């Protein structure tokens, strides 16, 4: 059965960084067309990113359980955001300040079982404001974690 986005609007609400018609959306700064329950210019939404974007939950054949709709589980997953040493790497961003513990535990178990290293984000606990660029953390083999740290230290964008 096809999964329906409604009532989720997580990707319009800035939890994943996007640029729509020249406007940036990021945590705390939704797309200006998001009403919080939909899009006020749906018929004119651009192909990129709006029509093209599919989170890992809504994709047909998704590996995520039914209960992982981003608005319900608190994480928006983008599958295969990059590859590392031939392994697919998934990204999970929080819908809110951080990914709920139970959701993150499931994602980490999945990462181990399927050999798919995980990159996940959370807002800095020491800062009450929502940061545009949340903290980026890695879960996977030590060499993967070191590689992610190295990219960050050298200001190399991971995706
Ligand atoms: S985050 Fe996923 S389920 Fe939610 S609106 Fe976007 S594509 Fe649909
Ligand atoms: S234009 Fe509409 S569909 Fe596209 S991100 Fe904004 S609210 Fe979402």
C-alpha cells in the first residue's frame, strides 16, 4: 500500500535543509509556503526539491516500519545520502530538537544489522535556540566515525 504524507509536513517545515524558489528552509525556519498542515501553493510547487523529494519512509518499498512516519517517530530519514567504502549511509534528522531515544535505538540496530552506517543530527543541548546546522554524529564502524570527524574538521561537506 502506498504511504501518504498527510498530515506530515516535516520536509516543508525546515527539519531538513532545502532551498525553495530561492528561499532557504532549515530548523526553526519553515518554507514560507508551509501552512504547518500543507502547502499554500501546492499546484505551483517546484520539481526540485518539492515534487522530487521523498523521505525514506514514504518511498515505495521503504525499509522503515509503518510507525516511522517522520511526524510520528520524530526522525526524518534520507536513505543512501552517501556511500562510504562501498556501504550505503543513511541520514536521520530530528523533527524537533533531537531524535527520540526509541526511534534512534531502532535506527542504530538497523544500521548494525544491515551494515548501513548512520549519520544523525541533533540540536546542541547547550543552546536553547534551534541552530541552522545541528550537531552531526556518526554511528557505525570506528573507521567510519573517524572519517566523519575528519570531514568535519576539514570543513568538507558530507553530502
Ligand atoms: S517528511 Fe516524508 S512523509 Fe513527511 S511530508 Fe516529507 S516526504 Fe512526506
Ligand atoms: S513550496 Fe510547498 S511543497 Fe515545497 S517546500 Fe514549500 S510548503 Fe513544501
